[in-house]
C-alpha cells in the first residue's frame, strides 16, 4: 500500500487541511496582547483580535507583530503545500482552511478576527502580484480615507478581479480568492453599516 509514513496517501489532503485550520486558529492578536501586557483585544475597542484593534492600544510593536504573524500563518501552510505534489484543489482548500481557522478559531470558541492579514498571506503564497495588487489597493484607499475597514473592504471586493487577471488558468485559486473575498466583506458588515451611517472611526481623525 502506497503510504507517506503511517498515513495513507488518500488521507494526506485531509491531514493538510486540518493542520492548516489549526494553524489558522492561532491568534497572534491575543498572544501579542498577553506578551506586551495589553488587555485582551476581545474586551476592548471593536472586540476584534486583529492588528487594527491592537493598534488602538497606542502601542505599534504588538500591532505590527500581530499583522505579520497573521499574514505569516496564512502564507506558511499554502507555501508548504505548493512545495509538494498536492493537486491544485487541495492547495486551495489548505488556503481556505487556514483562513477560516482565523475567522473561527477552535482555541477561542470559534470567535476570531476578520481575516484581512491572513487572506493576504494566503494570496502571497499563491501569487506575489496578486498580493501586491491587493496591498496597493488597500494603501491607496487608506491614504485617501484613513479608514482601515473601508480599505480592507475595497481591496477584498477587487481581489477576485485581480485573481482572475493574474491566475486565470488556475480556476481553483480564483475560486478560493472569491470565497475569501465574500467572507471578508461579510465579516465587515458592521463596519459597512457604520460607513453608511458616517460613524466609522478612522486613524488620525475623530
């Protein structure tokens, strides 16, 4: 029987997907808050575990480390899967698994973040050009509006178009990006309501 170690080859995709979800469930926002003696991010500000809410503490380093950690955990499983002979749909599922792990982490009663940095890490592993296009979009909108949520929503909404442009022959990856984009916009539904009401807060403005 063809096996990899003690795991049958037919179960390898499941192992990768489960492992990716568990990695995605690691909350760098909570870890960095504990490491720097900050309040649990779920109890302050927006209640989100992402870098934006950590930044509201006034300390930049834990916010930066949270951002990098969340992006890295999105990048790592997908990059590792790409180094193997995994089929494209398996790699796409690994990307979705780590992304959904961040949204619904098993370690924190399935209450996670919005997934912006993790999604960017997943896209970076698939295509540097795709990640760059999304990052530049975020930066342009943020430079104009100074509103992180609006920047994320616009970048997420455009990401499937970028994916279709850069990854046209790789339809499984385009579908993966589309699913992430839908979830990213949906996870920002409260921000969208505030934006429409004109009450969404931004950086450098009251």
